[in-house]
C-alpha cells in the first residue's frame, strides 16, 4: 500500500476518533445537565415540603406516598428519595474526567458513596414495589423493576470489585454500565414524556399506569442506554474509521432526543414541582382529603366553598389541586367522590380542556360511558390537540 493511502487512512482514523470522543462528550454534557436538574427538583420538592412538615404534599406526585403511621414504608420512601438525589449527583461527578484525574481521593470516596446509593436505591425500590405501596403499574413493570434493581446491584458490585483489584479498564466498563442502569428511572421519565409529546399516549392508561407505551419504556429504560454503551465500547476498538463515525452519528441523534426529553420533563414536571415546593399556601386538596376521610364528600364540598369565600389567599386554589385530588381518589377506587371533585374543578376552570378530560376519566372509571364521551368531546372542543381525548373516544368507539 502506498504511503499516501496509509496517510489518508491514518488521518481518517484520527478524525473518527475525535468525532466519537466529541459525540461521547456531548452526550455526557447533556446527561450532566439533565441529571442535575432532576436531582435539584427532587431535593427542592421533597426537601422543602419535609422542612415545612408538609409530608402530605408528597402525595401530589406519588401514587402511594406518605402514609400517616406507616413508619417502615415512610422511612423506605424517604431514604429512596434522599438517595435519588445522591445517586444522580455522585454518579455524574464520577464520570467527569477532570475531577477523576485531578482529585483521585475524591473519586475514590465519591465512588463508594455512589455504590452505597445504588444499593440503597435498589433495596428500598424493591421494598416499595413488593410491600404493596406501589398500587399502580402492571405485573411486567413490577417484575422488571425488581430485575432492574438486581442489575443495579450487580453492576455496582462489579465496578467496586474491579476498582479494588486495580483492573481499571474493566472497572471503567462496569462503572459506565452502573451509571446507565442507575439512571434508568431518569431515562424512563425522558423517554416516556417525549414519546407522548411526539406520537401520543399509544394506549397509556393514566389510572392504572399501564399500557403498551409504558411496557416498552419499562424495558427500554435499561436496554436502550446499555445497547448504546455496548455499541460505543465496541466501536472504540474497531480498526476502520467507518464504524466509529457511524457510532458517533447514532450517539449524536440519541443525544438530541435525550436533550429534547430533558427539556420536556423539565418544563412539564421539574420546574412545576420546584414552584409547588416554594408555594407556602396550604394545599386545599389535602385539606379536603382529610375532610372526605372523616366526614364524607358533601362535607368537603361545603368546606371548599366556604374556604374559597373566606380564605382565598391562605389556600392554594390552583387547577392542579382538585385535579390531583381527583386522581388520588380514583387510585383509591373512590370514583363517585373523584367525579364530584372533578365537577367542582370544571366549575372553577370552565375554559380548561384538562378539567373536562379528568372528569371524563372519572366517568370512564365509574362505567358511565355517555358522560365520559360528553366530557371528552367538551375537552376536545377547548383543545382540539388533546390526543388523550381522541384516543379515549376511539377506544369507546365514539369518535
Ligand atoms: C437507581 C435509581 C433510582 C432513582 C434515581 C429513583 C428515583 C425515585 C424518585 C425520585 C421517586 C419519587 C417519585 C418522583 O418524584 O418521581 C421514586 C419512587 C419510587 N421508586 Fe425509584 N428510583 C430509582 C430506582 C428504583 C428501583 C430500582 C425501583 C424498584 C425496584 C424503584 C421503585 C420505586 C417505587 C416503587 C417508587 C414509589 C412510586 C409511587 O409510589 O408512585 N426505584 N424513585
């Protein structure tokens, strides 16, 4: 082979190396921003509400969150949430090359904290899943959750073992796998939200928290990032430039999608959660929930009207309050009460497509199809882009 051909090949190979490294750095930079945003929102929401002693606020997000008197369950949940912040920050810091090279002692101890967080997340996650606290989701989700937790512990043990054995090449591979499997619960948030925005709910049922889309992401949250990593590791060792360039292209596209997912979840969940945590008004939803439990739904309706007239600034009367309360009641199979709450929300926010959509869902769960259809149609009139209403009307066979 002539020297000119050799030189061209070497140049191409070096360009491919640089492109692949740049694609990996770009991926990591976007992941870093997204992981920190997630950690910040978790710490802000759960931390600020806990400092105020308002543990009930956790139930606005969680299907089966804080439960007065359930010491073990509440402790497992609090530990799980605390270490969710730790794992997101510690994991990302481990992968920053500047920190790893310049501060090896920090890398050493932060790595141990990361492994501890991984085991804590896995064990508390299994406990929350198997102790029946997770009322929503189907069997596939529960089984994959437990298998995922085992995978997290396996990768954590392998990363630690090869670090102790000073086999740093193998340690690096396992540490990267650990970072990805420990980020699965972050990936599913991004992937699921982005897919809904781009192609619609694909049969997702928000009451039972199940459907083909969620089943897909239940597996993909682990398999997709792990597959991309294995492709990257494989391509790094390939002799020709082609595979490294192609892998860089794949990574680049995945990073753009991941970035779009981060933006979507940040706007739809993380920023609203931080705002909600800083809102010191009392939750009207939690006040009414206590009344429903002690005095029934009609007493709660009366209380709502009275407080709205006499203390409008003390309580939070945002649309999301009654909406979330309605869903809490649906999850507790209190459909009649849920419908009553959604009706009050429709009255308070008659121009919101979402309040009608929720009311329709309440009627669906109650088995009242004509009312469900009427309210999905009202919702669609207010927001013709409401994909959920379109999908539900098709499901009921009433387009
Ligand atoms: C390793 C990384 C993990 C992180 C960062 C993480 C993070 C979180 C967070 C932040 C929450 C509170 C809900 C929210 O604010 O969205 C939560 C809840 C929960 N997690 Fe995890 N988690 C992880 C792993 C796991 C695993 C492996 C399992 C199962 C084996 C699991 C099971 C659960 C359950 C059952 C809940 C309560 C859900 C509910 O009541 O609605 N988690 N997790």
